[in-house]
């Protein structure tokens, strides 16, 4: 997604459009060319008035924070600014409506203070004062946007991911991160889409981004209201976490290696259309 008709609000403006990324990898990572991405209006997310002014001219607004507390803050800005929006698409999580149940009660614990143990920094210092659980924060973001939707009149789509994995086709220096990317970006190339908040699992970031862009553009006028998008569906029981969905077959995984910058492109929009038609 890119072009002169696109505005991006980001907290990391420096290096948002990387200079040293090969064009083929850039296209896989961002879904557009470098030239089109450079046409976007990139706004400092901390400049609230500027963000609200930019949003006020948008037909569609995508709110996609991985951090629940940031999502809740941004939802207030969007709610005030999206005066002309026809649709707002917000990233949330599976488990928001079940956050008192396992395993979501564990995922909803407040942010923990980091404690230095030898050379490692571990989250074992107790709750950070004033912090909320991630799912509580996403619930607050949803509620804020639902209220704004009633007042302003835009349609609201809630896209629920599982725990996020993979970073798209980036050359990462950290070896463990490359292994995680290799597993999710190569081994799990499919998506499982259902209405509502009913499942649990993990979601590949690259395919999630493709899905959100598709419902914000091609399906802007008939996007689902509440949909979960998973790359791996799991179930937690007495014995622990069990995987319910198979990995991508070996033939489709041939030739890819994240450690060498070789990764599959985002899921094709024709597949997303099939998935949406089936729900």
C-alpha cells in the first residue's frame, strides 16, 4: 500500500522507508515499490493535532498497534479525528472477549518490571505501576471506536490476530529472530479466518498486514465487522498447548530461507477473498 493518497502515522519516522533494502525485498515487505512508498505523507504519531488533521481527510483509517496501551491511546485520536471516514479498521486480539479464561488470563497480565539477572533482563519485578493487561487495553480501544462509530457514522471492522510472529522478508542480524521468522513466514503460509472471537493461536505479521489492507480497500464497502485471522490455530487444555492446523506442505516451502532473505510473498488477495466468502 502506498502512493500520494496514503498517509502513515508512525512513532519511528527515521528510517521508516529503509534506504539499503533491495527493491525485490522492499516490495515483498511493504507491498509496494519504494517510489510509491515515498509518495506517502508520513506523520509523527506524537504530534496529535497533526495526526487528527490528517485523519480528518481520510476515507479509511487503519489502526494497527501491536501494543494494547498504544492502541487504546490511538483509538481516542482516531475517534476524534475520523470525521469523514467511511470505515475504520482496528487491529485487536483473539481472547479480548474471553480474557478471564485460560490461556488469555495469562496474556492479560499487566506489564512487568524488568530486573537484571547477570547478563539477562527478565520481567520478574512485579507490575509496572499504572499498567494494564494487553487484552484489557485492546478492549478499551474497541469500545472507544465503537462509541465513535455511533457518533460519527463510520463502519468499524475489528481484525483479531493471535500472538504475532514473523517480520516479513527482512534480513535480521539476530539469529534467534531469523529462526522464528523462518518458521512462521515459511512453514505457516496459510490463514484461517472466522467471525468473532472464538479461537486461539498465532498470526504471521506479513499475512495479517495483507488482510487488513484488503478489507480496507477492495472490501471497504462490505468488510466484516468482527473477524479473527490466524496462521496457526491452537487449543490449550490440561496437557498444554496443542496445534490444530497443519503446516504448509513441504513442496510449497521449497526454496525459502529467511536466514538468506528468501521468504514467500504475502498471501494472495484472491485467497483472502475466498476466505471472506466462506465466513
